[in-house]
C-alpha cells in the first residue's frame, strides 16, 4: 500500500482549492442553484420521509454536482484539465482530448450519482430497524447488533465512496479496486476526510447558533430558514470540493507505486 501523510495531503487540498477559487466559482454556479432549487422544493412543497423519494428529487443535483466534482478531480489529478475546453487548433488532438475528458467526466458523474443512491438505499434499508423516539438506555439488544453491523459496513465501504475520483481521470476500475484492497487504507482515508470536512461542520454549527441568537426563534422564520439553507449548501459544496481534492491527492499517491 502506498503511504501518504494525511496533513500533507490535506494541506495540498486546501491550497489547491483556494488557489483555484476563481476557476471553481463559475463552474459551481449552476450545480449550486439546481441543488438549492431541489432542497427548496423538498422543504417547501414536498413533505416526505422516504429517503428513496428524497434521492429521486435530488437526482438533478446529484448529476450536476457529480459533473462539477469530476471536472475538479481531473484538474487535480492531471494538472492540465481545465473547463471549458479550449481547442488547440489541432483537430485530431482536440478530438482525442474531448473523447478522453468526455469519457472521464461521464464515468465520474455516473459513479457519483450511483454512490449517492446506494447511500440512500443503505440508510433506507437499515433505519426502519430503529424505532422512533428510541431510548438508548432501554434499547433492545437487537438494535445494538444492527447498529454495530451498520457502523462496521460503513467503515469497510468508506474507501469505495470516492471511486468517482479516479474514474473521472480515466483510470481502469480493476486497477482502482486493486489499489483499494488493503482494509487499513480506510483509516488513512477517513483521517483525510475528517480534516477536510470538520471545519465545514463547525462553521455550520456556529452559524446555526448565531442565527438562533439573532432571530430569537429560527424555526418558522422563512428569512432565517432560507439564509441558513443557502449558507449550508455553500459550505457543503466547499466541503465536497476540498474533500474531492484531498482524495484526489490520495489516489495520486496510491498510483505512484507499483505495490497493490
């Protein structure tokens, strides 16, 4: 297994994302607006507790966010990929480049959508085993067993949640899975994800507390709710961009070695 330093990888991810902010904002505008529209529809017009139904409503957002993150992953991993495509003047070379980037972005986008639907299905299947308003102090031991199975499965599968990144760079699926075989790699990848994602979670927590203090009662206040939703989606998109960059550097490290 290739080794990589978590702090170095995360530092590269933050610096790369910040240095390319002017490149990312125009590309992220449409995915952000579509995601905002989907969440607004879910919170305002559609009332459903079904995770599957929620995932279907979010399908356009998944596709556009997958497109965005696939482009970004290619930019990080190849060092040359830019959006939009700029012809070089060599028709043959341009067609090869367009085919290569088209195949990569499509593979990454489809993988991202499938991963999000599988996550929704995973929780939709397991959550019904936990009754509402369950008291942890007096819970049935069977629920503890289901919880352990849920956590163990999530831990083992975590490293496969990022398949869209190497796929977007046209790396063969067989080689990617071979690189991801070592189970201990999961803990390194979780470390990268945590350092990339925790600042976003803290920012949301601080904003939520601030809004509650300003409004006095945030619940039912349309202005506060809308502002919080917009800020939450902005932070979530920034988090996804940073995490994608971090994992892209992880895959670069994994493919720099001949060892599986």
